[in-house]
C-alpha cells in the first residue's frame, strides 16, 4: 500500500510541477511542449489512480508471545492451503 501511495504522490508532484512551469512559460514552442508533457503525465496519474488498491493477505498485528507466534504461523499456513487448494480441503 505504501509503494502505491508513493507512486501516486510522485505522479501528482510531476503534474503539479509541469502545471507550474506551464503557467510561467513564455514561448509558444515551450508552451506546446509543456502542454503535451502535462497531458501524458495526467494520463499516467489517471491510470495509477484507477488501479484497485492492494489488499493485504495477512493481518500485520504483532504477536509477541510464543502462543501468538504459533497462532500466526497456523493462520498463515491455513491461508496458504486455502489459496492453493480452495475451500473444500478436508
């Protein structure tokens, strides 16, 4: 999740920077180049924003006791078996 947020933030910063540069652009050639780059950056931002959020497969709550660690390992194993073989495992 954190990596996705960083990618979105970077894409947004790129769009903001290009927009700021476009506001101060003087020449028509530079202005057209900035507009084209801004359109491409906005498209990348829209594509990143449209991606579904990543889901975590396991809870991240820290378990410090031996019993808690064993329980976490059992949950991880059960989740793996369910993902690999489906729900009808006996």
